[in-house]
């Protein structure tokens, strides 16, 4: 494959993804053949933010490949609690491990980590920004159950502003053909402008709506997400939006017989439990398929070996004003990296427009 770190699904070509999926499918069909694929390899799991599925999925994936894992699921149990920088944590951990899996509440944290790591870094979620391996679970589920991703009509429902799984999935679907999007959200939780720009630049067709029920009959895939309490600065804003979309068996009555209902999980109240037994509900299978996709990814990245990172220029004045960008807390040493999105200069860590 053509990449060393997985920070954003945009780092992959479609060919890269097809190689990963083909390997995941081989693992699903004959898992016993891959029991030693990562024998002797160590995965470092650095979860600065709570996680059940992603953390367990990666650990299980590595163990099933014959490797081992170490790490933490609470930053209070690491030297971060003593004031250690992300840079120093990554330099230390990469000396011990063969691959780093990291979740962090700061947007762009995985990008920052990759600048200082001797081993591949996998972004397991950086704030409300990206979550590329959840996207691997999503694409694996759609491909395995439907046969292909090309040509689908997909509804993305819930908190599209802070939904890193949604942002990553949109980035991935730009690599496929004839995808039609229905973006279903309250106006104040609509897709961020930098993602709209991305979709326009890539010729992606999308319709923004605030009501889920009228578009359900048109969908091949309905991707539900929760309204994420932890992403809201204003608790009143969360209270106004929680429970705004709830999928029930009654609402599914108008859906296609082969609709696929996905959810990155955990759910709160956005999918009624009476949907679980509907044959169109695929979210628990989605979690299982995600493990196989991560096994396929680890087989490549954990076996790449150590490589000293290139020196980077130290910058003491962060250029990004996004309060949740990693540069706001680690900006005393991170280089001021920028990129152009839709003709606008943006932060290369969090993708937000520079003002």
C-alpha cells in the first residue's frame, strides 16, 4: 500500500482501500490462516478519550493476528496527567511499539502524532474531526452485504457538525461512483463548511434536509448517529437537539426492503430497540466487520518497521484559531502547517479555515 500513517481516509487511494477490503474478506473467510500474521508485534493503544468498540476492536484485531497490545484508556493513568506533551508521549511510545492506535479529543492530534512517531500512527478518532477506521467498518459492511458501494443513495442523519464518523465516510465515498447524499440534521448541527466545500470540489451530489421521514423511501443506506453530548460547549444547545431523530419500526415501514441501517455506536435513543430485530438493521454486524477491517490494516502497518521521522520546524505561534485544534494546546512546538481547501487556506491539522 502507498501510505504509512492513517490519519484521514483521504490519505488512501481507492486501490489502497480495495487491497485492504480484499485482505479483510480473506480473513473473514479463513481467519485461522492469519493467526500469526503479526506474531511478535506490539500495538500501543493510546486512548485519551473514552472508547469501547474502537479500543476493543483494535485490541481484539491485534490479538487475533498473534500480536500483543499495551496502553491506556484514561489519560489520568499516563504521564499526560503530569504535563507531558503529546510529542514526548509519542516519541517514547513509538520506541516501544510497532504501531500506535490513538484517540484524542483534540482535532488534528493524530496528524501531530505522526510527525514525531517512528512507527505508523492510526487515527482512532480526533475530536469531531475524523475517524477513518470506523469508515473502514462502514465500507466493509456495505460491500460485504450489498456487493458494492458504487451507486448508493445514503442518508447521513444526526449531528453532522461534530460527527467525525460522518466526515470520514464522506471523504471515503468521494472515491466511489454515483453516490447520492441526503444530509439530515438540525440547521445548527449541519455539516461544516469545509466538508461542504470538499463535496462540491469532488462533484458529490447532496441534499440537505431537516426531516428524516420524507427521504427514507429513497435510501439504500441510512447512517444514524447520536447527538454527542461531549461535543457541546453549551449544554442548552445539547438539550435542544437531543432526541430530535429517532428511528422506529413504524418509520421503517416506508423504507426499501433492502435498506441497510448503520450506526457507528454507541447509540442513546436515536434507534428504538424494536429496530434491532429488523433484517435491515446491520449495526451490530458493522461492529464485527470493523474488527476484520482493522485486522487487514494492522497486517500492513504493524509490519512496516521503525523509521526515524523527518525533522520538523518548531513554531511558537499557532496559526489556527479553532479552540479544539491540537495546536491550541501543543502549539509551542508544532509546525504551522496549512493546506488549501476550496481556494481557502486552512489548518492542516483540523481542516478549519484560517482567519
